[in-house]
C-alpha cells in the first residue's frame, strides 16, 4: 500500500503535468525495485500497468488491488519471467 501511495498519489500531486507525473511514476517505481540494472525492463511493464490503472480514474485502491494480486502470483510469475527473459537473478 505504501509503494502505491508513494508512487501514484504523491508523485501525481507533486507534478502538475500529468505526462511528467506518469513517466516519473513508472520509471521511479521500476527503478526502486531494480536500481541501475538491466532487469529494469522486466519491472517497467508492470509499473506501466499500475500507473495506467491509477492514471485512468485516480483511484488508488484499484492499483493497490492489482499490485496485491500480482505479488500473490509472484511464485508463478518469477519462474515464468526467468524462462522467458533468460535472466535468472530476478
């Protein structure tokens, strides 16, 4: 919940321009999970999905719900992503 609040509502309130807020939120969220690492390309699509969900209606609960479901599916998703990307240090 903290991640979503920090990277969705806080960033959207800080930046007056929605496009800048969207980009900073997407990249910042993915960067927080990976740092300066090529694995960022794996996290960026999920960040885009979560940001798009919030951006559409500005309802934080929706992005929290999707984030929670995604985290619950991680035991399945991570091995799948490792096979697809060939990156076994996720």
